[in-house]
């Protein structure tokens, strides 16, 4: 009895004390090691995020009192709040993209050993920029949702991984579906750089197969080990390097993609002449094209697309009532519409063979387009109808903008048609101008009745023919006499005289724009900006540009700005062997420190490394940011044209716009200050989105995974949808629309999951758990294989979601490749085929959602 009493007392004592816990700082485990295994989310007895005692990192703001509100009210509030946060993250992502555009467009002056001189180069390779900063900008919310989800417990996030997969499915299936049907009927867009696309496409599918391997297959099922996390992150850099190799044409079997003619301000006259010739030949057979029509058709056929960042920013501002960065109707869009109208009319002009039996005389074509060097153009005249007796018809040339004898040889004569001669050719000699540059000119050939003919006939629709002459005279090339100069800073105003020369021809009056471009030296603080036109008269071969260097005590180190020639007119071009190449002509002005006043202050300022001129300009731009935030459509002028919907969206988004206006302008630190602060703010909004989404899912009674692959994935991808649609319509190729989807999906896994998973895996490698910790209770099966603890990632719903996505992705890519083979491009084609493809992709996305939710 005494023993029984002692045993009962011991049991009561043990129950009151609880299980054994090692004393912190004593024994084999430290307090730090023990802390990681307790206080985990989802532990035994832990309330749900929407229950009293539960919550996210920030929300609910009302605490437990808010948790007691009626469930229906909370569902409405959380849904509206989530949508409002999606608009907020889209606005700050717009700012973030502006910083990325600034960073990736930076130029440096480097020494070229082949040319034995310094030339201006863009720092960032476009492909590398797209897969790093651009991808981070477009997918920042999804990526940061995972990175921020590390804290404070270093567990796998409830929303992050599923959001990555859900966003990938929406991007590949839904955005591609939108792009396929966005193309005008009958037109196609195809991937131009198949090397880079093939690389990103492979990795975009392999990335998710790799996820299945590391979380769903032995020996590390349901666990991400350190080496798996590190390898996942390293795959991101492998992707970047391989894409760069494909872009440079360094991969076996792939050459660097060569661009065909594109409309740029700096095209050579030979290219412009050839493009005009091709456009007029293609679209002007049966209509007289005006110069402005030729211009938009050239934009359509030889278009240079806007950057991905500009299209993303433009789409976001269109959704939130901000200032647009791209015009509402581009030259490409107007050209596409005009081309469709012109092509639909070709072949519809018919001669009028009437029941009276009269013959019909007509030109074969309404227009002939020739280069000035063609020599002779042959104009064909055709007779239609039964021929019972000969017919005589007069013809005569007539001046238009082209003048007889100086541009063409005047002709007149009589054509006689009979049974053996139903068609005649009128040869007209084209006179090539000498020593004078002329624009595109035209003259006419008219048909007229011959009073001596006795046969009855009428003229058809083509009674007058237009001959368009495209001039080929060479007005020369413009370049700087020297490409750079060093100027010592002074406390007095100085002036730099820059010599510009014209070589290899001096025919005609030509001009180009001249402007200054900030480097480390800033306009208004270091020099007086120039934005003018430089003109050369006929025969003139030299000109001067004068730039004022402003007085100041120069304690800064060497600074630089550029004088740029661009937009040549009159047929003149730039020397492609000079700095700037064929695109422009660049002269670098290097302002060196004043040695007389350098000394101690120069040393101190070089250590601080702050360019105060840039700061002053940035401070001025802060005002513009707040003006853009306050006014609808971004300015007082644009506000006058704002519609009701613009106002509604603007008012809803106004708090976000004012809050984000405090982000430093892109002038600070070359855009990096804006980049870092905007990234921080995206992180803050992403935390709110994560909490809001979990609260909404909890109050609706749906799982976090379902919330992630539906609401969160769609909300964060909405701006990309409109940006890709705009790129599909405005670009001549599909690289900037669907080509970026595959790259973004790859980066989401390798960077968005690889980086946080690597950190989490290393953390759990350091932390040691013991039986009885919450980690053991949460992951009992994993604890059998990893008794000291590990980074556990439940493979159940996530692996099912990934597996379904991989299957849908393979089908989607296969369909795109079939369309490329059959239709001629991944996007567009006939409306029936395009809508069928789009319906298939949307059906795959719905199937992905249904199967993923069912398999949870």
C-alpha cells in the first residue's frame, strides 16, 4: 500500500511539472538550438489564422476583437482589401520597373582594342537583364512571398510555394491564351530567338520536375536538404549563363540572331529606300499611298518594339489611372489596320466588260514603284473583250512631283490592239539625278481616246497609272572629328567647341538632332543642356556644336556627359565605325577635377562617393512624383481628358500613389536607391497580401494552397496579362509576350523558391531538435528519418499541383510548336484556330485548378 501511494504521488508530480525540458545553456543543446524547434506555426493547439488567438505577421489589425466579427462581414472586408492590395502592389511594381529600366539602360565608356579607342557600351545584356532584374520586377510579389515567408519560424510557407506554381500555370496557360487571340485576324507572331526561348522553355518545365524530384521522391521525400536547396538556387545562374550563351550565338548549332530591316531613326538611306520600295510594291498596287501611309506601313512591317518594362508600366498605369508611357495607338497598330484594308482590296478591281460588247482598255496596275537607278520602267496596258477590229488608244505622261526631262523622259504615243496584240508595254526611262538628293517623287501616265479609231471601247477603272520614283542619291555620313575631350573644371564658365564633319557625300540639305545626355555629370549643375537641330547645307561638310561648362569649385572626381547626334533627316546617316555605331553618334565630354582646388576635400568626397548634382535633380523630381500621384492620368493636362472609369480607379488607388511617391526618384544612385526602397515596399505590401489571403481563405473555409493557386496567383499576375497582350499586338515577334513567360516561370522556382529554401535548409541543418519538441509533433514521420530535425516540405498537395502543372505545360508547349509549324507562328492565325487554341489553354488551366484542389 505504501509503494502504491508513493507511485501515485510520483505520477501526480510528473503531471504537474510536465515533460522534461533541458535547461537552456546546459547539456548538449544550446538555447538557440532548442528555440528553433518550438513555437512553430501549426503546432498542437495552435488556433487558425482567422480564430481568436491566431493571426498573421501584421493582420488582423483589430486583434482578437476583429476575430470575433461576423464571418460574412469579414469575408467581404478581406476580399475587398485583397483586391485593393493587388492594385497597390501593381503600382509599386510600376515604380520598381522604372528603377530597373534606369539600371539596365546605363552606359559606360570602355576601351575597344580592335578600334583602338574608347566606345560607349550598354552595361546590361538584354537577355541577362530579362532573366534577372526584369524577371524579379514582374514576379516580385510571388518571390517575396516566399522569401518573407521564411520568418519567424523558418518553416515552409503556407502560401508561397503554391503561389509560385499557381502563378506559373496562370502565366503559361491564361496569358498565352490571351496573346493568341489578341492578334488581328490572319496575322501571326512567332518567336524570333528560338535559342533563348528553347533554353527558357526547357528550364520552365524542368524547374517544376525538379520540384517533384526533391520533395516527392526518396530518399529525401517531404524534406529539402541543404544540397537540394543550394542546387535549386544554382540552377538560376545556370539558366542565366546558358541563355546568355544562346543570345550571343556561342552555343553549338545556334548563331546570333540577325535582325532584318527595322524602322529606327538611324536607318541608312539604302535601307529606307528598300523598305519604301517593298512597302509600296506590297500595298500600293491599286492605290496611291500618301507619305504618312507609307510611314505607318513601314512601322508595321519593320517595327522596333518597346521594352518589356515600358509595356509593363504602361499596362499597370492603364489599370490604375496613372500617366501612360506609351501612346494609345502606335504606328504599328495603325499600320496593321491600314495594311489589312489595302490587302483586302487587292485583286478586287475588275475591268468593266459590259453586255454591249464593247472592249475595255485598262492599265494592268494602278501604281508602279521603282528605284531611281532602275533605268527603265515598263508600263503594261491591257485590252479585255472580243476583238473584231483593231483599236487605237493614246497615252501620254504627265508631271506630278517628278518633272519631265529631269526625273523621267516624257513620252506620248498610240497603242494599237488587235487579236494578236491584246497587251502593250510602254517603256519610260527614269533619269537619275546627279549631285542632288531628292525625296520620293511621282509622275503619271494617262490613257485617252484616239479620234481616228472606229471601234467601240471604254476605259476601265485604271485609266491613269502612277509611277513612284524612290531616290537613291547619297547625302553622306555624319560623324564627330574626335570622339571625346577632357576639360579641366573651372570656377569660371567654359565652352567646349565640338567639330562635326560630313563625309562620303555632301548632296542636299540634311540635318540631325543634337542633344546632351547625363552621365555622372548632370545638366543644370555641370553643363548647359542642348536640345537642338544641326543642319548642313548642300555641299557643306563641317559644322560646330558649342557646349557650355558651368562654373563651380570641382571637388568631385572625373565626371562625364555625352553629346549625342540622332534622328538624321535628308537621307544622311552616321558612321557605324564611330562611337554609337549606325544608331547614333556619341561624343564624350570628360570633366576632370580642378587640381588647384582639389587637396583634402577631394579625398574626403571621394570616400563619401556622393554625386550631389544628381541629388539636386532627384529632389526636383520628387515634386513631379507627387504631382503625378495626385492628378488623374498623371498630370493636369491629361486629367482634362480623363474618363469616369479613370477617375474611379484613380480615387481608389490614390492612397497607394501618395504613399509610394516617397520612393526616391531614379536619379539617385543610378536607380539603385529607387530599386532598393521599392523592393522594400513591395515586401511590405506582400506581407499584407499574404496575411489577407490567409484570412480570406480561412473565413471561406478553403485551404491556403487553394487560395494561393487561385486568388493570389491571379491577382499578382494581372498586370503581366495586360503587358503581354500589349506586347503581342504591338511587337512583330512573340519574344516579348510569351517568350518572357517561360523565363519568368523558371526564375520563380530557381530564385523564388531556391533562395529561401536554401536558407531554410541551412538553418535546419544547424538547429537540433529533441523528442517532445513541437517539430516532432508536427512532422512525426519525417522525425523518424531525421531525428535532429530538417526543413520539412509536405509533398502532398504541392506535389499534386506541380505534377498537374507539368502535364498541362507540356501540352501547351506542344500546341505552340505545332502552331509554329502549321500556322507559321505561335500567336494569331485565323480567328477560328486562334479561339480554339485559346479555349484549349483556358480549359487546361481550369482542369489544373480542379484536379489540384481535388487532390489536396
